[in-house]
C-alpha cells in the first residue's frame, strides 16, 4: 500500500529535485522592500536586477500588495469562457497607454511573441498570394518556446532543438539597407526589439525603426515590436516606441507588466487584431483576474508616481556615474542604454563582477562575457543609484593590486535605506 507523500526529502543541494537549467548565484531571499532584498541569512542587498526588469514597482509596493490581496480574497480564476472584468480593465489601460486598441493576454514574454507570430501569419495569409515570412534581427532575443526561439539569434540556443518553425529571416540589426533587401511581398511581418536587451542593451539607431515602419507599410507587412523588456516605463517612456516616434501594428509585453506576477500581452491596432478570430488562439491562464489586477495596478502606479520620469532621471544619473568610472578607472569601456535599461562594457569578466558585487551587497547581472546589465526597479531613488555606482566602483577596485584607501564611494549596504 502506498502512502501519500507528506514531506519533501531534505537535501543539502537546493537543486536536488530541479532540472539543472539555470546557473544560479549563491543567494536566496526571504523578503523585499522597494529596491532592497533581505537574504536568507538576514543581510540586505540592493537590487539592481529587479528580477530581470520585472519588479517595476520594486518589492512590496503597497498599491500592488493591496490590489493582489484584495483579488486573492475575491476570486482567482474563472477562465476565458466568461467575461473577466479585471482583464477588460487592464486591456483598456494598455490601449490608452499605447495608442493601440486591443490586447490578448498570456503569461510570459515568449507567449506574447508567439501570439505576434500567429497574428502575423494570419495577416499574411489574408494577402494574395499569401505572405508567410517574418523578418527578424541578428542579436535578437524573443524567448525559449519553439516559435520565439526560431526568431532568436544565438545559434547555440536554437540548434539543439531543431527543427524549428520555418519562415524566419535574419538581417543585421540597425542596417536599413539589409532590411530593404529582405522585406518584400512575401513578408508578413518585421519583428524587432527597439532596444536589444539580452543581446547586450543595443538601442535601435535613430531612423532605423522609422525606416522599418515605412518598409513594412510599403509591403503590407506588420511592424511588431518586442517590448517584453523595454515596455512599461523601463526606458523612460511608457513604451520605447514612443521615444522613437513610430507606431507599431502590434507590441509584445511581459516582464515589467505584472510587477512580478506572470503576465504577458500582445497589444495591437484594431484592424490587425481582428485577424485572429475565435478558435485561432487561446490561453487558459491568460489575463486571469489576479494577473490582470497586477497589470492594471502597475500601469496606474507607473503613471500616478511619474515613474517614467524617474526612470529617465535616475537612468541619466546611473549612466553619468558609470561614465565617471570609465573615465577614472578605465575598467568600464562603454556605457549604453535608455532610462533604467543600462549596460556597461567592462575590460574584465562580467560574470566575475556579478559575484563580486553580490559579495558587496549589490545585485547586477551579465548579458555578455564582458557586459553588465542594470535594471533596477523604476522606483529607485537618487541615493540608491549613488550607492550602486559606489559599490560597482569598489567591486572594480577589488582586484586592482595597488588601490589605496580613500577611493571608496559608498558606505556598506548593511545600514539599509
Ligand atoms: C525576456 C524576453 C523575452 C522572453 O520572455 P519570457 O517571459 O522569459 O518568455 C522575449 N523578448 C524579450 C525582448 C525579452 O527580453
């Protein structure tokens, strides 16, 4: 007779029963407030990763906590067999903020991209003859599901899982001439990130997105922007495309949208969204009441607390600080980014820097062998940015043999803020 499982077997290895799909740093957390996380051992660390551009309101934001508490107490889920008022509200807020019209809700960035791919194929299929090809950019990252992976550039991510869905054509990013040669009557969509995030925080150059917009329009193809990382205030605009002055046909969102609750969305122009009809696409969890309350609360709070402006100002301060380190130490070779999506190229190993910063009490992450990415919560304060720059400076100094006293810019993080 088998007994029901009651207790997990304790193990010294926290990954004993997990797939080994992640290389994790030696840290875990029990709580968070604003830009600070409390480690299991009680130490407080300054969070400049923000769960990879997810924790847009920081940790424990009272508006989000209250909204979620309230929703948990009401009802969590009913499915899309019924109207979901919370979902309709989140969609209306997205439409208002984006200047687009309709939202399809899902649960992740990859799924938002997948919805965009299916929308593009429906759109292209309505043309005579049918247009099937999606033009995508070298250096891109769109997610790990097979469809999103087919649009993702690094070969090492794709090759082990072939065959992948066909019909994706890569062109060099920021090369309008190459796009002109690739986009034609057989193109159903152009899909790019306005700022390539995982690719190392590489912004579209002025004129590039406008050029893609004109190309797509000329050939009756959709311009779909992947703003999974750049959306919802991250770049100092609600959506990065607003800073570039282009209007996409559809935009994929996820990371920052739920402030930590998994929620993704594809938002599109009315006429375009109409190409997906009942039966074409669905998600059981998509836009469920909890996720929708999270999205609505984040969108409202970003507006109410002027977090786009804070992202612009704190981002400028952060880049200024990093450029000072570049000038003074030479250990930083380039600083890029917009708003609070910031990268610093180092003349040393970025993985080693993330470990050193963690030791000093600062979370940062690497998006390349020598590229550090900083994506703190949009609520980050002037003092916290100064502290982060000071800790990065100390981390850079740590392995310089002759660094004398007096060069340290920040007090230890244990005092908190
Ligand atoms: C993170 C990311 C994705 C994938 O999002 P998941 O939620 O991990 O599926 C897609 N596109 C961009 C631009 C991203 O940064």
